[in-house]
C-alpha cells in the first residue's frame, strides 16, 4: 500500500477547488480532482500535472449515490486509503433568494449539494480515512453561514439569502455533529471559510483570489495531530458560529 499522502478535493476542476489541489500538490501529495463533468475534470488534471502536481481524476457528482460509491472504489483501488478529504463542491442554488420569493426547489438544490452531498461523500470516504495515520476532513463553508454574524446588525453578511447562507449554517452544524461522533478517533474535521473570492459562483464579483481562498483549506488539511476539531475558521482565526 502506498505511503504517499492522498487527498481528495471535490469540485476541484476550477476556482477555489483547483487552487486547493495546487496547494496540496505543492506539498508533494497525490491529489484526486473531483469533478462532476468528467471532460472538465480531465482538462483540469492535465493542467495540474503540467504544473507539477501529482493529480488524478475522480469523476464525482456529490448528489449521486452511485457516483460517490464509484469514487470511493477508485480511491480504494488506487491507494487503499485516504488522508485528506476537502468537501469543496458547492452551489448557490439560484435566484431569487429572498425568503418571501424563493422557490423551495432553490433551497432544496443548495442543501442537496452543500449539505447532503457533504454527508454522502464523507460517509463513503470514512473507511478509507480511518486507514490514515493523520486523517483530516475540511468542509468549505462561509461566514455568511454564521448565525452570530447574521444576527449582528453591523456585520457584513452579503445579500439576504434563504438558500445558500442557511445551507452553510446547516453544514456548520453537521460539522460539529461529526466532530462529536468522531471525538474518540484521530480524525479532525473542521469548517473553513475562503472569504469572498472571485469565482463563477458569484459571477467573479469577489474581492479575493481563488488562491487566497484556498489557504484556509490547506491550513486545516495540514493540522498537527493535536489540532482543533469541530471548529469554524477563516484566515483571521476562529469564526463565531
């Protein structure tokens, strides 16, 4: 069985996910590039490998049971274990998002990818993660999911949102529950906020680069064995729930 550190990043064919793959690859790790569109995933892998990253493609639709099971099987066959899982794939759900106008289907779409997809992938990968000496799970969240900040009148929390922001609140809560259940293991699981990055998720209106956004994921993926678990962090430190 390979001794090389193996990571899987979902939604890694572009944006923040691709930069997370770049950063983990720079550590000498082998990085699985999770991508819903296999063609785009292959193109991303080619670019990453050309840049010196030991990348490999992992066709992966986080909303599909069979796709996730196949991804776990691919990693089992390739490496027999997984050291780091970065749950990065995410969607806004669409517009409008004001609670009085939102279509319930918009909420359902956001939750299906941003929460249920994370649960589906995490549970499928846990048997592989349990074989790692220092397993880490990073859930890419957002400070717009902080109820503390959302309920503070002076806090900057973006536009009113009944789908995307609450889906990240839900993800944060699920992260805490995983940390509680896995507290007697060596698996560290945390939520990280990349900040407002310019990606196609927001029409490239963000003020940070995807590379800057990837930094928190790389930090949480490389925590020491005595590092935190069940926390919520951004570049500045702890984010209030």
